């Protein structure tokens, strides 16, 4: 047997012969972590010869532990904890730094599969939210869309500047939460009320799981409005009046405005003359 065959025998065959079949009982999941916080990646192997290793494979590659032995030169903030009799070998990093953000691997020779990967994701605050209409409404202008009463409108929301998997996404209609009924947590379907000439504000709020603040974007959905819904309603409207002679007079006519002003001025002059005659 050459050295290559001997190495394979020692790493894969011998552990199974001595300790029985090695199997995974805890698979490490992806976790969200804030910089300078504490994070733990669990890992468990069932079998007497369980002695897994932890290593980081992205963005850099480094072996940090074998069994319960930690290479503190490779990771001075790493430690391995857990019940050894149960095959638990949990990796704890305290505190988390930029270098620790990436993909980690719990590896056990002789197990099938030989390893499982998990990611440490950074929960940096979101910088904003991007919301769009997938179907059910027609774009009018800006952030205004028009829909038919009783129709279904589907919205999509994307968190900006933060990890999507570490961010919660909520939808609101006029300030009230809309239950998620779309194809995923980033989509929602909204049933437009059977009300003509109505207007609704649909909001998307994104928030990191460990952050208290949120970012929001809004879309206005209207029902039965004209194309000029963005115009302000005029305070005064032109009206037409019919005189005794049958002539049509517009109350916005400049000549009519001048006549009214002249009449007011004459009244004031007559009042002043009467006051002057009454004075001694």
C-alpha cells in the first residue's frame, strides 16, 4: 500500500471500523451577526470517533480547530464548546470581526457527507428599500399607479445595502400591516377595495433583525382617478351667469371685475360726501 492509499485508509476507513458509522446530528446553519458581537456555529457528529475540524474557506482559508484543540494563531477569538460525548463541537467567535464574515466549514473525515458549510452574514443597517409593482396596476406618474376596484395588485420589495436573509420585510396599507400572501416574503398581494375614486398608500418597510430603525418606500394606488390626479384642485372655478337680456357673462371676465371695482369706489365717495355735509 502506498502512502496515498494509507492516508485514505487512516482518514476514512479506520474511523468507521473503530467507532462505527459517523453521521451528522447537528448541521450548522447560516447566522446573522453584528460586528463586535458574539456568534456561535453549532456542529454535531454522532459516533465514538467524532473529531470534526472547523475551518474558514471564504474569503480566506484557515484551519482554526481540530476536535477541541484551537489554533489561536489562526483565530484568537475562536473557541470550541459542547458535550463531547454527544459529538457536539460548536464554534464560538467572540467578538466577530470583518475577517470572520464569510463561509465556514465543519468537516469530519469518515462521515457522509464529509462536511457542511455555513455562512456568517454581516447585519449592517439597510440604506433603503426599493419597491415595485409586479402586476395588477398601471403606472400613471412618479410613484402613482392606477388599478381597478376589486382587482389584485402584487408588489415586490428589495432591501438595499444590507443582507436580504438577515432583514425583515413588512408591507402596509394606509398604515395597517398586510399579511404576506405572495410567492415569497419579499412579495405581497393586495386586493383593491370596491370603492370608486379611492386612494391607498402601500408601504414597504425593511429592517435588520437586530436594528431598531427601518427604511421605507411608498407607492400610491388610485381607483377611478383621471390622468391629472397629481394636479391640485383649483380653489375657484369659472362659472357662467345669464343676464336678463340673455347675455352670458363669465365671472372671471376682466371687464366685469373692473365694473365691480368702479361701483365699490363710487359708493365710498358718496359716503364721504354725506359725512362731510353733516360735519359743522
